[in-house]
């Protein structure tokens, strides 16, 4: 993606999430019962050590963080982060939170044993760039674990409907509903280890990848 477009899109994404931050938890409560076991599965796969949580949002994953990890959480939206801070304090959860863009991470190479993102790469303007950054900051033997809703490719008509509705959903809520994130992970030069369908039709996927030593420029 052209860097000017990416910068404009990033500013729009930030303001959309700042706008919906006060109602995000209420909106998501409709689905949270379904998401909870998936969140649990994701965090059960995380190795011990330093973990980067990308797009922490309001901190919905905090109750699932295992004691064996030290988590640094980042998000583009300061208002989502403010809610995450409140949630962490309420839970007595120790976590470093920083306002940061995954497309341009302010961490040295090989800083983390793992990176986790749940329902984030649907919103990142240039997901290839963001995923490459994860490949850079995660140690070569580390893991990148993603939980993402994606385009339904198995039913052509549903996939086309998702394409049609996508611009409207982006405008109103922020995320794209027609991304093919497992393919994007490969495109970013990461080594895909596992892709598991968690919801009917392949709508939600668990994607586990390793940073590859062959990250393209
Ligand atoms: C749909 S919410 C998911 C929040 C949380 N992970 C969850 O599971 O509820 C997407 C989050 O990703 C953040 N985000 C979007 N683009 C980002 C970027 N480029 N860098 C960091 N965070 C980003 C948004 O601000 C938002 O908080």
C-alpha cells in the first residue's frame, strides 16, 4: 500500500475506534459468549515469557492472560487504551500499555517470545506491513498467534455479499469483513504453521505462524 494512503487510513482507523470506544464492550457483549472459548484457546497456546498483545482494545483478553507471561499491550486508539487501563486496574492485572501502531513498532528486533492479536488485522490499514513488523519483533523461535474473522470463500454468494457490504461496515464500525488474513500472513513472509476454522463456513480462523528468516523487503 502507498504510504500516504496508509497514513490517511491509519488516522481514520484511530478516530473510528476512538469514537466507538465508549460503546465497544456493550456492542461486543452480544458475541462475547461465543468468543470466550476461542480467547481461552489462543492464550493456552502462548509460550512463557515476553508477549506482545497487538490491538488490546478495551482489554477483553486480560482475564485469559496466563500467569507465565509478561504482556505488553499496544493499540492505535488512546480511548480504547484508556478503557483497557481501567479494566487492568480493576482486575489487579499488571500490564504495560502503550499507544502504538503495529505497522511501525517502537521495539527492537527479537524483543518478544510471542505476539497475539485477536480481531485486529481486519482493521489494520496495511496488514502486510503490520505482520512483517511482528515477524521482526518476535524471536525466530517464537510464535505469532492470531484470531481473525475473514472472508467466507467457501460460499461464493456470501463472499460476494461480504465484499459488497465491506465499505459500509468499515465506515460504521472500523473492521473489514472480507480480508483473507491467512493468505496475508504468508504474503508478509511469515511461516504459517497452522490454520484452524473455528466457526461455520470458515468465518473465524485461528492462525499460528512463525517469523521467517526470509522476510521480504
Ligand atoms: C475489533 S478491535 C479488537 C480489540 C481486542 N483485541 C478484542 O479482541 O476485543 C480492533 C482493535 O485494533 C486496534 N487497531 C487497529 N489498527 C491498529 C494498528 N494499526 N495498530 C495497533 N492497533 C490497531 C483498534 O484500535 C482496536 O482497538
